[in-house]
């Protein structure tokens, strides 16, 4: 019996469920942490850490620290992605979980500007940087582990669980903030906002328990054995930049509209509702809580659909829909200022547009790269896209609203521009459904497309 056949039993339902749970909970922690920070930047840090007589300047400063986490995430993708390609997926994901989680818990104890002056923003930025390094390989590693444990015909569905975890984390974070924003404002700004950050210790414990029980990816083990037999030296960072630049560029372009749409909804909108439309603090978190719950349902459906019709058609539908819907989205929000209609608009944007773009990504992005540099290529490229489009979106959107004297039309045009970039990148990129995850070279990877071996 060959070693390859010995790895096949790891595709059984019990193994698949365990990996799906690990991917879901780990991604939930990552985005619980990151969304807590984004919401706090919109509602808290601009008042107690970054003090300014101009609310717009204070909000921009708070969102600038949000961007710090994104700009440092590609470094985490390179460091931990390289380790994941050399020593395996499982152990790296345990390390990233701990780095990311404990930096978030520490944020609960950050002093205010009134207490320690300039040290308050310095401490916050340092913790944000550590959080970003740990998070830089989290989604990529979880997606790869899920896809590499899946059968070829179910990768889209299994690769969607990390995306579901993202929205589970958002759901938990927005729900937590929806609760603490009910406190009197003095209590909320003093101690109430700290509770959700401290609560992440619970998610760390659950995720760590699950991940420590996982087996290593069978596709990684098989590819590692093939590389040893063929005496192929594994140099993932060099390989990405030398042989897989096109895959990296396709990923960055395809990821751009999903990032922009997600952060318009998940981070910018809360500040826009409170600062520009003068609505209650709780409306944004409550709308996002409802929208994320619905999106958790549409994500695996989109991933499953990509197993049937291909990755590109599903992603392209999400991009085109998002571009068409953005002006009606802002018309509903600006025109009604109704919590119910705002919730409906956010739900449609996230569940339909972002859901279709995001659901197939775990499989699509994993299949873009060879086995020898998959973790590095996916994690680094995705986090570069996140730094450019995700980290900067709240800053850009706030600046565009200010430039338009409080109007939203420039933000809508910004979203359409991002969708155009994503559309071109996805059209020019390959269809990857059915590729061999054990392929060591780009020609071998391309030749395996659609064969479902």
C-alpha cells in the first residue's frame, strides 16, 4: 500500500467535521478580535484614546490604528506562511491563535489618554501590531487546512467554513457591542467597552482545545513526500515571487471588492450612522448582528455552488451584484434613516454580494497555488489585499464623506471602482475547480484543472 492511499481515510466525515470546527472557531476568534477593534475605533477610541476638538480628525486617527493591523498582517503572512509550508499547517495555526488572542485580551486593559497621555495610543498601536502579525496567517491557514482535508468535489463547501467563522466572530463581536452600548455613555466609555475584549479568552480556550486534536493535512504530507522523493527544495517565499506572481495578483485583485464592501458595512457604516446621520450608537451593531447571521447561511451555500458550477461564476456574480446595489444601498440608508431599512440594506449587501464573493474563496485561493508555496502565497497575497483595500477603506470612506460635505455618493463610486478591479482580476484569472492540491509546479497545477483525481 502506498503512502498516498494511507492518507485517504483522513477524508472521512469525522475528520472533516473536526477540521471544519477548528477552522470555524479559529477564524471566529480572529475576526471577533479584529471587529471588536474596528467597532471600538468608531465608538470609543476616538473619544478616550485619540482626543481632538474635531470629531472627524479623532475618528480618522482611530481608523489609522485600525489600518496599522492590516499593514503589518502581510509580514505575519510571510513569517507564518513560510513556516506552514515547511513544517506543516497545524502547529502554525496553534501559534497564530495564541499570538492573536492574547494581544486582544491585553487591549481590555489599555489606559486612556487622560490617564497616561501619549502612552495610551502607543500601547494600543503596539498591541494592534502584534494582533495583526498573528492574524496574518490565520484565515489562509484555516482555509488551506479545510480544503486539503476535503474531497476534490467538496472543497468549495469545506473551504467556506473559515469564512463562516469570520462572520461568527463578527456576530459575536457585534452582539457584544450591541449589549454594552445599552449602558449609560459614561459607563460604556469607562469600563463597558472593555468587557468584549476580555471575553475573547473564552474563544481562545475553545479554539485551542479543538486545534490541538487535529491531524496534519494529508495533501501537505503527500506533497512533502513527493518533494523529498524528487529532491525538490522547498523555498516558499522565493517560489511565490519567482513562479506564482500571477496567482498572487489574481488573488489580490479578486479580494479587493470583498474587502471594500465588507469594511464599508462592518466598520465605516457605524461611524457614518453616528457621526454623519446622528443616529444612535446601537443601530450599526444591531444591523450588523442581523446581517452577519444571515451571511453565515449564504457563505456555505455559495461555497457549495462553486463546487457545482465553478469558482469564477459565483465570485463574479457577487462582484457585479455589489456594484449594482451600492447606490440603492446608500439611498435606503440616507433616505429612510430607519433602523429596520438600514438592517435590510446591510443584510442584502453582506449576505448576497459579499457572501457570493467570500464563500468560494477558501477553495479558489488554495487552488491557485502549488503545494510547495500555498500557505505563503495565499496568506501573504490575501493580507496585501487586506492592507491596501481592507485597512484603508474606513479611512478613505470617512475622507470621502467629508469631501462630499456629508454625502455618500463618493463612497458609492469608490465601491464601484473596487468592483471593477475585482471583475477584471477574476475574469483574467483561471478556473481552479478540481485542481490537484499535491502539484509541486505551476505547469503540473494547470494541467490538473478539472480532473478531480
